[in-house]
C-alpha cells in the first residue's frame, strides 16, 4: 500500500524536479510542434470546418475523449509500476508496456476501419500507433501519467474544439506524425540519458544541455518553415513533365518570392485556375500601368492561354534539385 501511495504521489505531484520539469517542457514543446506543423499545412492547402464542432454533442465528445485519454495514461502508469515491482529491466518494461497498448489501439483502429482499404495506410497507421505508444510510455516512465496525458491531450483531444482543420492528405498527415514521433523519441533519449539526469549535475551544465536541445528544436522549426513556404524561398515538387528536359517530374525547384527582377527567359511559378504552374516566360507586353507575361512549358508545343500578371506571380525559380521530390508526390497521391 505504501508503494502504491508513493506511485500516486510521483505521478500526480511530479517529484524529482530536474528531470520531471524538463520532461514536462519537452512534452509541451513536442505536442505543440506537431499540432502547429499539421495546421501550418492549411496555409498552403487551405482549411475547412471541423466536423466535430458541427455536432450537438461536441462538448460531450470533448469531455469523454479527455476522460478516456486520462484513464488510458493512468492505466499505462499502473502497468509500468507493476512491471517495476516485478523487477523488469526499464527497457523491457517500456517495450512490453508500449507493445501492449499499441496492440490494443491497433485493434480498435482495425475494427473502426480508420485506415480505409489502402495497404500503405494500414502499414503507416500500424507503425504510427507503435511509435506513439513508445513515446507515451517513455514520457510516462520518466515523469508520470500526467506528462504523457499532456502530450495526448494536445495532439488528440484539443483538435475536437478547434473550429477549423487543415485540408491535408491522410498519407501526408501520417508521414508527418511518424517523422515527428521518431525525432521526439531520439530527443528524449538524448535529453534524459544517464549523464543528463544525474542529480549531481550543476546548474550550468543543465542550462547548456537545455540550450543545445532548444537550438535543435529551433533548427527543426526553421526547416519546417522552409518546407511549408513561410520563408522568402520555398521548395516545390514538380508533378508534370511540361518543363522537360530542364526540369523533370520528381525534381524540386527552389522558388524565390522576393525576386522582382523578372524578364524573358526566366522560369516562374504563377497561379492559374486555383493551381500553381511552373513555366518559362517567352515574351512580355507593356500595358497601361502593368507588365503582363506570356508563358510556355519547354516541352509544350504552344504557349499558355491568357496572360500572367504581376499579381499572379508567386516567385522566380532560382535552383532545381533532381529526383528528391518523388516522396512528396507519393504522399500527395
């Protein structure tokens, strides 16, 4: 009974200040980063209404889901506690717990048909469930049920009450979550290794460790901002062969949004009928106040219909990297 009461105190009041405070920080950073990355896709692909909020039982679903997630994480902590009492090695403890919860969650997904008829989605869902279970188990083992609940609450429950959601491909969403789970697990392993959680470490070394980890997260955020097109240059995967042979299907072009020096012969990205096109400028015409451009794909026999105005232009292609865009095209397929 004393051991069980100690277990309750540890999980609710978060003793062992250093490692637990750090783990709460990273749990919050990881979950917000995942949510932000998924929703940032909406600035590129657009947003739609959240179906959860369109139902009368939205609040009930929110509260019910919160309770289910909380009870799941408390039960996860109890399983970890029981295996500790059975003197299992901490790694074996985490693996057994993670696999048990992953199997349980996967069975629910299987019978709910959440992955659809696609074999690829089935495999990706299964891998994500396992990685997510490993991450939550690691958080729970290090700092208790409330920390793993914090991560689950932000990534799985909070989306119920957000009034909009991004229009993002399911395969892309699964890929992002899998990638981030892997990064989070590696970061946790590095941040809470034996040296980093040593109670005897001094204040300076702890702050330096946190600074290095925060720098890594900042670098990741920079890469995400670049990929999502929030910077003055952005990558674009080419899906058609209209610019062959200079730019082929699967190539990635770097588009500069602030380059105003545009002339005949330049390759530009422009908006046309709700989509973006990457073609070459073959001529320009001066109108009353503005300049309009005529474009054509290098592999096409005729020029594009209509004119491209300055307002239509997204940016100028300044560089291309061959073949590395196939993954993005596959995720959008």
